[in-house]
C-alpha cells in the first residue's frame, strides 16, 4: 500500500481492501462476509464521491445520503432498488453492520445457489425478496471502486484540499 509517514490514502485503501482483499474473500467462497464488507464499502465510496459536500470522514448522520449517492452515481443498475420497497444498499449496509443480518426484503445468495433455485441477480423471487448474488454484486462494486480510483487519479474532485487527496488513516 502506498504510504507517506505511516499514512494511508483513500485511493490505496480502496484498491488494497475493497478490490484485492475483498476479492480474495469472495473467491474463497466467504460470501456472507463479502456482503457485509460490500455494504460498508458502498457507504465508503459515497463518502469519497461526496468529499466536497462532507469535508470530514466522520460527519455523523450521513450514511443514507452517502449510500444513495454511491448507488446513483456509481452503481446505476441498482438505483431502482433504493426505493422504499427494498431500500437495497441501506438495508444491506445497516443490517450487516449492526446485526450481521440484512434488513428488509433482500435475499442474499451466490451464483450456484441462485441457479439451483431458479433465481436471477437483481430479480424478485417467489417470496417477494430482491435476490442479490454475491459474485455479481462484487463485480459491480469492484467497477465502482475502479471508477472512484480513476476519478482520484484524474483529479476530478473539484478541490485539491478535499479529504479524498489527504491521508485517510494511520497505519
């Protein structure tokens, strides 16, 4: 990881944790853990792209706003599922972060199981639950991560003093 005086920057954090490490977790079949980390990661990406509006990483009461910003801007195919019926990303993130169980009408699965049950990713199953396949969600999340990294590298955030260009955590 890129470090400067024991500091880790957001771009490198995204690459190492959300692309490399999370990719390994999912490729090893630890899907449930993957769902939790992706839910939290969607909120993190929202914090990144809203760096000018929220200059502090720890601004309270911005979770739902950050999650929706990430979905709308980076994961557009999930936008229909942020509606009150499913509230996809928020229910995934909050449920997994607080009780390690998704909230709402979300069915967590993986490709093999979904295929065996006749389910498809981002479709509603016979029980009225939104089916989310971990591998497919990760592929879309990874693309969102790569887009945020691209924007950072291209200096697309408006203020060079934004938190996105500053050290994120001490290591």
